[in-house]
C-alpha cells in the first residue's frame, strides 16, 4: 500500500492495483501548485465530508477518470444526480470493494457543500487492503468513538488532522492515537492557511516523547506500508 500526500487533507492511495484519491483539494492550494490533477489516476474517490477544502477537485477528476465517488448517502446522491458514479455509505457500514474492505466511521465536524446543499454527517474511513489497515479520521474532534476501531481492526497507520481550530490539535491527536491503539501517525489538515499552521518540530517531538512516530510529509512525497 502506497500513500501519497497531496496537501491539506488530500491523499492518493495505491492498493491492489487500484488508485484512490481522498478529499481532493489540490488545484486551489498554492502549496500544492506542483501537483497536476490532470495526471492523477483514480478508480475511486473517497470523501469524508462536503466542505470545499475537501471536494474542490472531485468533479474534474471524476469526469476524466470515471472514478466511483464513495461517501455518505447525501454526498453520493449529490454527485449521482450530476451523472457521476457513486457508492453511498453510512456510519457503521462497510463494503468489500475490489481493492479491499472500507468501513465508514464516525467523525465530529460539520458538512455542507459550498452551494449550501446538505452534506450529510461527516465521517472517516477504515480501509483494510493488502494485509495493511489504515484509519483516515477525516476532519474531526477527539471522540470516544475512536476507541471502537481497534476492537475490530488492528491498524498499521492512523491519519489524523492536527491543525487545531477546525479539528483536533497535536495533543488531542496523541490521545487519539492511544484510543485507536496505533503509534504510527500521518498528519494532515495543517499549514494550508493561517488558522491551522503548526510548529513541525514541536509536533514531532511531542509524539516522540510519547513513543509515537508522527510523519509530516512534503506535498508529493509518499510512504509505503
């Protein structure tokens, strides 16, 4: 499983010969100006919620690649009415896709489209594929529901928002890593704009002092599990 960071909360995942894009907000992010969305491959697009900084490039990518949009029922229906392929999910439900199993789990946030349409309830994803398991928390506060995840799935990586103001901060993310029983963390949703700028060295040290590994990738860099 290969995971590439495209800036903000945007990720590319290559698993079992399939390409997944998560929360594509790339083309309007000046920090990701070197990423060309017209070159990104996508068989599936996973969306945690409907905010503009998570869905900006969905239609451009889906139109070119014919990717299946996977999200909650409201978001899937929104894009389905526009003629895009979609797969609706809801909290607690899972589905076996051809790249692996996906479960839609709780997140505490808000969710509405930029045009004011209902974006349903926000969520996160637990993905099991190629004998590796990851948790994409989405935009969320720290929540006790995270303790449910390791009851079903032993994680190899947890992907947490860490920028504060709109989501968890560093200290809450450390607690979240305890809740999900995973010490390998990929940080997202930081530095894109002023509200969510962080001190990288301080963040990494805080995790290290708790015996945990926080990865802050450069945009375009990747890790392999």
